[in-house]
C-alpha cells in the first residue's frame, strides 16, 4: 500500500482515453494493490474521488467516497468508499446545475461547471458483480467529473465561462458571503 503521486494538468496521460479492464486484470492481485494505493492516495489528498489515470494508470477505474452530511454543497447522501470498474454513465435528465468543482490534478483552483443533475451509473466490482445506481444533484456532478477522467477530460473543458476559474483561496475570501458557495 502506498500513497502515489497525483499527476497534474499538463501531463499527457490525463488527456488519454483510458482502456477497459479485462476480466483477467480485474481478478489480478496487481489490481487489488492498485486499488489499495488509490484508497491511500485519496485518503492522503482528502478528495471525494480519484480516477486511475490521475496516478498514471490509463485504465477505466475510479474510486469515490462521499462522507455525507452537511457540506458547502448542501446536505449530501453518503457514498461509502466504492470501486468502479469499467463504469458507464447515462444522463437521465438534461437540466443542469452549477457547482464550484475542484480536482486533485488541478490543485488550488476551482471552476464553475454546469452539468446534468440526474445520472444512472453502471459498473463492475472487483469480484465481477454488476451494479447500477441513480445519483442526483451534487453526486451526479461528482460521478460525471470522475468518469470524465477516464475519457481524458478535465473540468475546465466543461466550463462555459472562464472568468469563473478562480483560486480556491479567493473563492473563500470573496464569494463565501454571497451565497454562491
Ligand atoms: Ni478530478
């Protein structure tokens, strides 16, 4: 188990289309080690999600963990630490809502991104079981953000107004009182 280096925006691997995992890879001890490393890395970095390309592995794998409860994004549903292999995401409703997104590969910055707020997610677990879940609101945003990493996309690609790409420190200083965060 190890905390791995997180690649930052500008590293070409973050822009690559990640490849699906084969059944043999899914069942391998190497993959379990990689998942454990991702868990350690996410824990150390303090984010809600991490995709394998962010630690240099161009495969379709992400982990998400949402503590739940009150947050700057409102009252959140808890998502226990979950491993998503070869995930697929489907937008259920086109209406969008914006959030100030951050990314461990873009440290210190936040950007206002509007995304659909209802998605269905399908994925495999480490044992090969299939799962499906619906997520709404901020959680729908989180899943779209994480799975975008598997297609070589970062949140600034989804922004429509780059004046709303800001340093987190300034966001806290200037926008916290406006009700915008
Ligand atoms: Ni990210």
